[in-house]
């Protein structure tokens, strides 16, 4: 039994010895590690931020009716160009029956009072001719008659307004809805036959059409709070519209919001920029777009790939080749970065090579 154990131990030692020899032999035949190197190069470094947003008209308004009723006729369609004052729609009035009955009763009462005033005036004219009453007394009764005539006319106009939307002497009709600005019709949300509610102090009323000036467009987007401090009015933007790939638009920053908003858990600030339109391309309202904003720029500076940097304890290092495949660590000073390449301010010359990491 002891002899068997002895042979097992000897066999195990032999296996370990042979394995060690094989490992050392293979290691001695491995090819040496060759490190790739990069060289600093002259280039232009541009630091920029991106704002996401949309292109919208500067002036976009909703046209609402001043009367309630049913859309009887539409004179415009979405995409049509209109001038200020062009009629958009005609409304068939549906007056409140209580108001209508009240107006009819007021007109009837005013006519009865006018008849009584006319009879009195005729009698007072005879008394004045007979010199029974003075001229001043007669003038008082004449004034009352004229006032009652005005009351009848006012009651007639009130009734006409309820029934037709206009008075008999007016050239404006409240049930004919005009365009309040010149521009393009973006939307006509209510079709013929739709019931609409008038605008009042208690409600905004039903929208009949949305108008906008498509010749004056702006970009509205959001910028992260870490970048907004670098922006200033007048900066140039390059707009990349998602629907018009490869067709960038120029823009000029004209507004930076003084207050941020929360967007997906981050604080962002609204910016607006005037878009420089291209006559050959039509920008539609609410096109999504990204704006590239140039924050800083360095031309013809020495730069390296930012991935080759070693950052320790707030200092920046690179490994410089001193002899073939021999490197030493050296501290350098860096400047502007575009996220890929970074400017080398000092510590490295153009002809040197550094280890690629």
C-alpha cells in the first residue's frame, strides 16, 4: 500500500515538473508586445453644444368667433394664403331664445312709447300755435319724442344683432369672421356644421382657424444648464432639420430664457433663434430640429486624441516614446476639447510620438 502511494506522489510531481517546463518554453517563444504610437497634429478644435427643439412661426394666432352658432360656410383651407381682413368663415347664428324674446319685447315697448310721444307732440304743437305754452315747454316735449325715436332704433338694432349679427346701418357683420393677420392657414379644426361658442370674459371661445406668417420662422429649443452660461445673444447656429437631411439652415441666437425648466430630470433653458430661410426649401411649422452652437474655436493648434491622456490627481500625462518601444510619462498642459481631440498647450512638440492607449 505504501509503495502505491509513493508512486502516485512521484507521478504527480512529474506532471507538475513537465507542465512547468512546457509553460516556460511557450513563454520564451511569445512575440514581444508592440505598442502603437500616435503623433500630435495641427488641426482646428471646435467646442459646440447641441440644442434640441423645433422650428415654429414667430407669429401664430388663433382666430375665434365673437358669436355663437353653427359654421355655415368655410372660405379657406389649410395651406392657403390669406390677407388681413379676408373672410374665413360665415356663422349661422343660434341666438338665445330668452335674449331674443327680451329684445322683441323691448322693441314693442319702445314703439308703443313712441306712438304716445308722437300723439303728445302733435297736441303740444297745436297748443304752441295757440300760444298756450311757451317755446321752451314745447322744446322739452320735442326732445322727449326724439329720445324715444332713438330708443326704438336701438331696440331694432339689438334685435337685428341677435338675428343676423349686424345692424341695419353697419358695414360690419359679426357672423362673418375675418383674418386678423396676413399669412398662411395652418389649421381649420372645425368643419361646416360644427357648433361653436363665442369668446367672452368667461371663456376663450372656439377656434375657427390658426394663422401664421411662414416668412418669419424661429427655432425654439432647450439647452442644458451646464452650457447655457457659455451662450450669448447674437451667436451663430447651424440648424439640422430632421425632415430635410443634408440641408442645414443658418440662425442667429436672439433669446436666452432667464428661468430654467425641468426636462427629464435635468434643468434646461429655452432659447430662440431667428432662422435664415432658403427660398428653395419650405420650412413647415413644428419641424423637429437640432441646433449646433459653436461655443469656442481654436484654429491650427497642436492636438492629440483625448483617449491617449492619463489623468491622475488633477494632472494630465502622456507616455512619450524615448526609444523604440520605450516610453516615459510626461505631464502636459491641455486646452480646448471637442470631445475627440484636445488642444496641447505645452509639454509636447509636433515631432514627438506618444503611446496609443
